[in-house]
């Protein structure tokens, strides 16, 4: 007789050798049987687990960190009760977002980021850019209005998923041209600083990326928000992590394996999946047998994908993704504190109004003074994003933070507070590795039906996919993607 986890599928059959071997291999470990196993507890995975529980399904959620939420990143300085967010700053009010916050009993407040006095400098030289001129507010608004009108033409191709995205010559020319060319074509350069500052850092030099890539990070919903036509909110606590802590309570802590990684797996069409996991702190192994697997991590990187034994079809698609590595950091240094200002990084060529000129990867976006004085002036922290190439590691990110700061001090942009080199080492107060960000493919791949092939993987080898590789890069949009995806997954036999 077939084991109960196969009967979930309505299947009575001989167990494939690979599945039987996987179960035997882990016979000494704890075993959990469930309807759906989810890998990744970020925006897509945590929300999907919550919705599956709502639909009466059993679920196991595997998360490598000690909390859910992925890139949310909240920090509370020791000895204070005033939190700050340095990953996800706000949530766009899209689809059912407001209702979800109400359901989780999370009080909200309007986003209110206070912009500190700012200097502009080229971090590769440390030189000040004194003659940079931001667009006049009326010109910036007019350009944003025009950008929005174009975005809305293509909105249903992009959000909440790509199932309406065309192929070949049916793809609008705007979406496949370089963003720099798109800006010049439509005369919207005055909107670029706001687009770049809001979400554009992680894609690198955005003028050279496809317009589609930019719209995936700053699309119609963001433009409406900037123009006051679509709401956004934060948690009233100013700790966006509260959203995912509340989700964890709803999902049930017993259904979440924290600090855990998948070590190996067997995925078979029609026969479900077996995952072997290991707790990275205790070393405990757990075998999970499920009818379906929902992958909520970006499908890139050899090390990340190795445990899932991708087949040729999966590998051929995922290998086409390009991306950058991103770290969100909070740092502290006496010279930053004494300077009492934010410093934004731009190449010298941006002056006076060449808004498409942005740094080359790798780069540091800025040292941004945070609104936090609860612990005194000396406790002030500065936020920075580090954007690197695929092979960039934390040591490279830390070196870039330090060398950028050193140049600003050498050039007098920030005051030198100590003659001793040791005293000038930057302190990394908080760090979050956002991993591969803004995955995208070339125009040729899009014309060749990349999204159609990607979505055709749903259900392949009992595996489904959610997250930022399958949707636009916003928490609430990924949640809405799940509202379509999860019922489809449960209806698939």
C-alpha cells in the first residue's frame, strides 16, 4: 500500500526508486509529512504559508534565518525602544494589503522619511559635486505624470505576474529599449532622480538596463504613490518586522523550521517531494515528505540551487538570469556623526543636471543619516546599500564601505576626528545580505518567450515557484501573486 503522503495526491503506485532511496537515506532523522513544503520565508514564502493555513492545508516552512520577512530588516538600538527599518521602508497599498494588516492586527502609519541635509560627492575620488542641481518640483512632477501614463499602458503585463506578457514582436518597443534611451525618447529626465532614489540602486547603472527592468522596480504603482494617488504605509511601531512576526504566529511556530537549510532533495512528477534539511545551529536533520514543493527563493546561484538537483529544463532557464548582489547596512563612525549630514554618491558627470549619470557597479549608494537620536548623538547611525557583482562577498562590501568613507575624509567632505587609523575603522552596526537582487534577462530572451517558459515550470516535478523572480519586486505585489498562484497549485493534480 502506498504511504499516506502519496495518497494525498490520490495516487496508489509503486514508489520510484529515487524517492524510496531518499527516505531510506534519512531514516534516522525526524520525519514530517505535510501537504506543502515551502523553501524560503521572505515575502513570498511567509505569505504563501499563511494562505495555505487559511485554506486548511498543512505546511512546513523552511527558513535559513531566525525570523521571517527576508529583506525587511528592522533594527532597534540597544537600550532604546525606537526601531528603524533599513531594508523595506514601506508597503504600497495594493490589492488586499490593507485587509491583511487588519487581519494581523498591525496598526499602520503614513510613511514619513525625513530627508537630512545632503551633500553630493563622487565616492570613487571623494570629491564634492557642488554644482549638482535637482529638478524643480513642478518639472519633476510633470515628468512623473508622463512616466506614469506610459507605465499604465503596460501595467497588466507586469503586475502582479507576467502571465499577460507578450512575446516576439508583440512586446512594446518601450519595454525592451535601454532606459536611458526611453527617458530621452519621452523627455522625462526630470523624473529620473526620484525613480533612482526610490528603488533604482540595486539594478546598478539603470540607464543601461531595459526599461522593463526599471518598471519592475519602479512601475505604475510607485509613480502613483509619488504623485499621491496610491497609498502606502508603514507599521505604527516603525518596525516593519512586526508584520512577519505576526505572520509567524498565525502560521504557528511548530510549522516553521528556522535557521534551517535544505541539504538534498528528490522531486518527482506526480509523486511529490522529499527534502532533507539541517538546522544550522543544532545540526539536527529533518526529512520532509510533501505532495508539493513551493520554492520562494530566487532560483540563481550554484550553491543555492545544488540541493534541488535542477534538471536540464530548469537549468536552461535559470542560468539566463542576470543579477547583482546587495547588502543593506547601518554603519557608525565619528566622522559621519560629526559631519551630521547625508552624503549621496554620484559620478562627477552628473553635474549640473545629467540625471542618467549614476555610479558603476560595484558602488555604495550613500551614507544616509537616520532619524534616531534616542540614544544620544554618538549613537547615530547611517544607512548604506552596497551593490556588487555576482561574485561580490561581504569582505568586499566592508572594504567598499571603508574605502568610500576614507576618501570622503581625505577630501574634507567629512571631518577627520582622529589621526589614528585604527580609530577610523567603520563600525557595521547592522548588516543584511539581500543576496541576488533584481533578476532579469536580455531583450532577446524576452522576445523568445522567456516568461512563458518560466511560468510553464509551475507544477514541473511537483514544484511551484513564487517570489521576485516571478513577479515585480514589491512585497504587496508578491502577496497578490500568491493569491493567484496558491489556488492554482492546490488545484493541480
